[in-house]
């Protein structure tokens, strides 16, 4: 009978566990906000979905092209190329590291 009374608790834990496993650390959370604010109009920034702009690669695929940590310098100095219609933008070093932290979460 004790098992029956604990079933609702067990069910709640099993439902909440995947969400907790996907929780982002503070740096990656800042990176996701930067991506959503500056990049989502062209790039798919999440784990699923197509990019709004066909030429803009989904962020979840960037690590297949090159190590995302290699983007740190380009993000801080200003990316001037990427896809043909990509605007130039520059992040401060902390923002660049946060965006990279977020991109790394998409590799898992």
C-alpha cells in the first residue's frame, strides 16, 4: 500500500527529471538570450526547427562544421561573413563566451 501512495510522487519526479537535465547554467542562459535577441530572426537557435532564413544554418548544427569555441575571437572582433545576408555584429568577450556556452549545450 505504501507503493501506491508514493506513485504520484514518483510520477512527478519522472516528469520533472528531463526538464531539470536540460536546465541551462547562468552563462548558457545569457547566451540563449543573446541568440534569441540577435540571431533568431535568421537562425534556428533551438534543438529543433528550421531556420527562418534558408541560408542561415541552425545553431544546433554549427558544431558539425567546426568547434564552436573557435568562434570566440570572431564574435568579439565582429563577424562580417557567415551566410550572405548576415549583418555584421560584435559581442563583448563575456557575451561571446556566453553565446558559446549556449551553443555547446546544443551539441549534447
